[in-house]
């Protein structure tokens, strides 16, 4: 290929200009650059959920505007990426494709197929502090437990400093045709259910940087304490920006380290959570089947229940357990759920209802704006007790006790369940413990104004442990 032939920069989960090694390399080359995003329909099981499609639409809008300011543009194509990209190379006479390396199974398959088609594909460090697959045990195998993985991260060479955004991009003589973003129909039509997402989020690279600055300036120092309190704005809320790559893990790491002296234990706890994201990606790199198979294989024999009505009650925030319902309603309205409440809601589905963790993972993938395959699968397997670094299955969260511990005054519950607005603090986590007469004086009628419990937790816990015991006995035999 001619040294003046253009280079295609393939954007994937890296929808930003700053700290984008592939884009930076293309800009340094002095050759024309054709930025491309492919809405990959090659695997329907890997398609983004409804909330993620909403975010993707707005993120691509912001990226297109940023590229336009550099005299460039974003070419959109929709279809099978492994077929579209080689066709685009031939169409444009491009000298090759530059892209960030991905840990997701579908993207890795696309990379192999592009290479097999004879297209030069150069991969750069992705959106990670440590490239998945590079940190291994002394035996050369993958880490399967978080604590030693975390130690290995701390002992490794510090992540490289983030790169600035390019100041300009050379344009090709002729731009290839592309789709319009509107033609992809990523936004909801009728009914328009995205009002809560619009109220809660501003996608894009600039908004990500603003959110990071606000977190470090106002919240990070107390993160180790406030992160478990769902009624407070005690978390970074950077997860969707990280998922779409509107900000890089390196940018967050170095900004947090810069604040570490002021933040102390809070920043250290935050960086540990960033390492958990690294661990999830590390696991998916080595165990791509973890999105649909338990990593502890004995759980393939677990006797899950099948109860569509219970699943719908959980999805709709109508279980009768306020902390669970508040979290599920927060999810539906904002596309996000506080991490402590995610664990409580997930435990309730898997332990109290004994429904397959994959049902919960699928619902989260459809409704979360930060629906990352690695984080989602790793989190659900941790709660279900079937992952490599799992909490034991017999550790069952009591939703009422969890609510009293982390939402003692019921502020989070009341925010999302106004039906319980008049219930005293002593009963807001367990409204069924009030006498019917007292509930009546508050206008609360269980089963009418607010759902009655669909299961009794104490009984459900016994049944879950019995099912686990039977599975363990059968495996032992």
C-alpha cells in the first residue's frame, strides 16, 4: 500500500479522542484518517440492550461532533463487522485498520476474521490499566481469586500516562458513504421510556471528564464509607462512561493518584474497585464462556426454579421487599443501580427466588447503561456463588437487615417507593411487621397500594440452602 493511503481507525468501546493510542498513532502517521464505527449485527446475542442503545446514540453524536472539530468525520456502518470492515478497506484503498484491543469474545472473533481476510489489523492497548492476559500467576496461569490479582496489579509497573487528544486529523480525498445515526433507531420511539435516562445522564467524553473531576473534588475522600450508602451520592457513577470508553481507565487512575494524598483511604478504596473491573476483564479474557456458563462447573447441576411471575415481580420492583424494589425501580428509571443494592437485588433473585443467575444477568444487560459483559457476568457469578472468586452460595443476604444497615432512615427506599413515604423508619424496611390497623392509618394496604412479600425470606433461605445441599451431595456421590 502507498504511504499516502488512508488508515481506518475503528472505534469500539473507546468513544473518545483523548488517551486513544490507535487514534494517536494514526494522527502521528500524517496519513489520511477515516474514523469508523460499526454497529455489529454479526451476533444477536452480543447486541447492546435498550438502555445501552440509548447511551450509544448520544455518545456517537458527541464523538462525531468532536471529530468534526478536527476537520474529520465519523463513518457509520451497520451489519456484520467481519464482512463490512474488509469491504471498507477495499473501497477506500486503506492501508490497514487501527483499533483498540478488546477482551470481549465477539470482538476478538471479529479481529481474527479480519486478519484471515488478509487485512492488516494493528491493535493497541485498550481501555485497561493492564491488558487482559498479561498478569499471570507464577505457574503461568490466570488468577482466579481477586486478592492475589489485586496484589499483582499493585506490584506491576504503573499504568502509562494518558495521551492528549490529537489536535488535527488529515482527511482523505474522498469520504466513503455512511449511515445516518437516526437510521439506526437506537432511541425509543413509542412509548418514550428514556425520560429518566435523560434526567440522570449526559453521555460523552466531556461529561465523563466533568464527572471525574466532581467525584475527586467532592466525594472521593469519603468513598470508602459513603460507597455503601445508596441514599448518598457517594460513588463515582463513572461506570457507563468507562463502559463506552468515553474516559479511559488510565485517565481515571492517574487523576485519582494525583488526588491520593488528599483522598487517602477513600481514593485507595476507589482504586481497588477499579481493579475489580480489571479482574472481571481478566477473567473474561481467559474464560469467554463466563457470560453463560458458571465458572464453578458443579453449579450446572443446580436445581433452579422456574417461576415467570416471580421473575416479573423482581423486574418490576414488586417483590414486597422495599430495598430490592427501590433498587429495581431506580434501575428502570435511570438505567443504573447503586452497587450495594445490586448485590442485594441479585442475591434476592438467586437465593430467595432460586432463579437462574443468567436471568438476572440478561435483565441487567438490557436495562443498565453500564451493561459491560465482563463486569455483569463476574458480579452475578460472585453473588450466585458459582464464579472463581465467589462468595459462598450459602451466604444469603437478608434484604431487611441490609436495608437497616445501609439505608437506616429509609431515604433511598422512600425516594423510589413513594407508597412508603409515611411509614416510620422502624418499619420502612419491613412494612409487613406493622399491624394491619397501623398500616391502615397510613394508607398502606399490602397487596394493594404496595405489594405483599412474594416469599418469606427465612423460609426461602432454608429452601435455598437445602437445594444447595442436595446439589453438593449429588456431586459428591
